[in-house]
């Protein structure tokens, strides 16, 4: 009987020790999880399109700028907007014109990239609605004729068409990388579909600010961007 009590005593001590060790391991595991847990940053990210500054510096007849911004709505979705101004001169064999105007784009981005712990990179796709107000200046043009007796002449009679508008929908895909804390570089490609425009009499819009160059017999356009932006954190979630 005495031996049984001794065995029960040691068994109870062993069980108590095992329970204490298991509880201690659980507490350590929870502390490790807590120490590695991070919160996503929510805030306003503002920046500019570097490609437009490059075009202004190196492309003859072009000047423009664009300011962009986005705000994180959920873990994957971002509200996004861009505003800007462009001037494009076209001097060709049969036509000389200048387009000047401003544009705005509103929409959203979706981040399809699953970041590692503490990272804020993105592989994203999004949609935009774009709207532009601009003017066209027709400086000179070649008068077309099928009569070979009289050669084609170049008529210089400047005409300005103001109050023109254009709007379109835009699909955008790109990559965004955090190069320093809260500082991002991004490259994107844009496919645009024109929804409507105001055209001058006897003269088509050759360029729409924000939409870029237009094409005969096609409502589609393309674009690209290379942006630098900075995230202003407001809260974490």
C-alpha cells in the first residue's frame, strides 16, 4: 500500500510537470506569433509620372505632366486617380496642328500579389474612367486635289477650336515596388477605349490629352507610365 502511494505521488508530479511544460510552450509560441505579426499600412500615396517629364525633355513638340494618387480601401483594393496637362504639336507633310488640354482619370486598382511579411509591393490591374477638355489649333494644311494640272497647295490659315471634350475607359496593368521605406517606383501599361469626343468641323482630333494619339477607323489607344510615389501612412489595420 505504501508503495502504491509513492507511485501515485511520482505520477502526479510527472503529470503536473508535463502540463506546466506544455503550457509554457504554448505561451512561447503565442509570443513568437505576436512578435512577428504586422499591420498593413493605410494612407494616401501621391506621386508623378516620370515618363512625361522624360518626353518633355527629349521628345520634340511635347510637354506635359501628371500627378497621381491612390488610397487603400481594403487589403487588396485601392481607389486611384490621376490629373494632368499635355501639349502636343504635330508637324507633318500635309498637316500642322497643336493640341493643348487637361485630363483627369478616376478608378481603382487591385493588387494580385501576396506580399511577404512587412512588404508593400504590388502586381496590379485596374480600371479608369478618363475625361479631357482641350483645344485644337489647325495651323496649316495641304489642299487635296485629284487634278494633276494644278499641284497640291499648302494653305496657312490658322483656326482655333476650343471647348472640345473626350472621354474613355482604360484598362491598366503594372508592377509597383517599394525601393525605400514608403517610397515606390512603378511601371504600367494602358489599353484605352474611346467612348466619345467632340470633333471640330472638317477636322478630326489627332491627339486627346490623357488618351494620347487617336487612330483612323479605331476607337482604341495605348499608353504607358513610369511613376515615383510616396505613401503617407494614416493608420494601420
